[in-house]
């Protein structure tokens, strides 16, 4: 038995743990059962939580995960499995490609590139400027700029080695991004409904204004969960905007390395020497899987899109479960104790940058769309 097989076997109890929580929230109707889960119970018994706050299984699995993590903690036998949650989210994103055609992808992509690029680079420069103004450590500023500007935790982890970030720089930045993201996760859907945003508008806003990729996904599904016949529009739009940010990651690593060298006067950081190596090592391969799925769907490989084929309906069931399992893991990894590390200057600068990005992106969405 090789090491990879052994690792997955050890991860199975934790994966099953996440599946059970997802099933508790979603019920079993999508897999042929009759139980509607906590989501169904809330919609039947609470007009306020079901119809006003629009609480669904996405919010429920995250809350359950957060409660477990911050009370009894993740059982030791489940910890390795919980760490696989991002894999489930990426697999769900690949299958999400079955909702798009190449023409639709090109149209949404061209719109998202300009908006995402504008906010992303403006946020990065703003964080560096504010960090320098308040004498923030260059490595910490670089990590925070990556997290606030691009795609949250993934960007911080990608940038950290290039800017020689210390462990505390990474921890403070991640804690800041997740703390701000939790606020967005629970407020964006409520505000979106109160303001009467369309699913398209909400997807654009969430995909631009929420800092962490997993929380973009969760907020979009919380606002508009969709059905087999009519998939979530906010998810379709929000994920295109989010994937656009992710695709920019290799270029952002290079830019932030250059800005870090200038801020720290580190002449040993040659940002352009290994440009090709940096680009290909940071390029997100799951995005290629998403594009392949879009291409196959466009050429009818999975049957007609109208009416929706049985294969495409099955894909929608599968990615719904992938997302629910992955977001359960997201909730299980939210530690209030870890978030307390986001103190002082990083928290202030990150919160200011995040709030400005969220507010300004909402204004742009309402103005242009």
C-alpha cells in the first residue's frame, strides 16, 4: 500500500463525519430518501428563519461545523479527513462547469476580468500603502495584500514563501481574512435580500467583495440555493468572478514579490528571475478541469441542456453534495481562538481594505448592472 492510499484510508472517518453533518442539514431527498433534514424542518416551521433570513443547508452546515470546532473540538480520528474539505470544493467547481456554455463563459468572463482586475490590484496597492504608512512589517503586509486582494487563504499561502513571511505573519493574515469573511458570509445574503439584489447582482458582488474563495461559494448558495431544474444563478455568476481572481494568482504572486522587495529594501528578492517557474507552480489546475467540463457540456457530451438531461441533473446532485461536504469542513476549521490572533495593525488594515472593497464593489454593481 503506497503512502497516498494510506493517507486517504486514514482520512475516510473524517470524510464520513462531514458527510453525516451534510446529510443532517440537507436531508436525503436528493439521493432518493424522504427526509428533508434541518433545512426542510426550518422552512416548514419557521417563517422568519426560512422566508425572511432564507436560512438553508449551506449556512446550517457551516454553523454546525463552527459549533463543533469551538465547543468539543474536532475528534482526533476526524482531523485528517476534515483537511480534505478543499478538495471537495474544487471537485464541485469542476462539475459546476456543466452549468455553462463556452459563449456564456466568454461573456461572463469578459465582464469579470475588468471588474476583478480593477478591485484586485487597487486593493493590493492600498494595503501596501497603508501598511507602509503604519510601519507594518513588509512580509505581513504582503500576505495581507494577497489575502485581501485575490482569494483569501490560498493567496496568502501562495505568496508567503516568496516574501519570506514569518509564521506569525501568515497566522495574523489568515485570521484577519477569515474573521472579516465570517462577517461577510452571514451579512451579505441578508443584505442582498433586503436590498432586493437580483441573483446576478449578488453573484457579482459576492465574487468581488468577499475575500475568501470558500466564503464566496457559501454566500452565493446561501442567497440563491437553486434547484436541479434551475441552478443557482448567484453561484454561476459568483464563481466566474471568483475563478477569475484565482486565475490571476500567479501574476499577483509576482507583483507582490516586487512590491515586497521595494517596501523591505530587500535587494536579494529577484521577482522576475523565476517568472516562468512561479507562474506554472501557482496556476490552479482545477480551473482547467472546470474549463474542460464547460467545453464538453457545450458540445453536448452530457446530453441536452434544455430540457436538462439526466446526466446533467446527476452532476448537479453530485456537486451539491461536494459543496456541502466541503463547506462543512470549512465550518469545522473556523476557530474563534485562532481568529483572536488577528489583532492590532493587521486587523485594522485588513478590515478597512475589506470594507472598502465590499462597499465600492456593491456601488459599482448597482451602478453598472
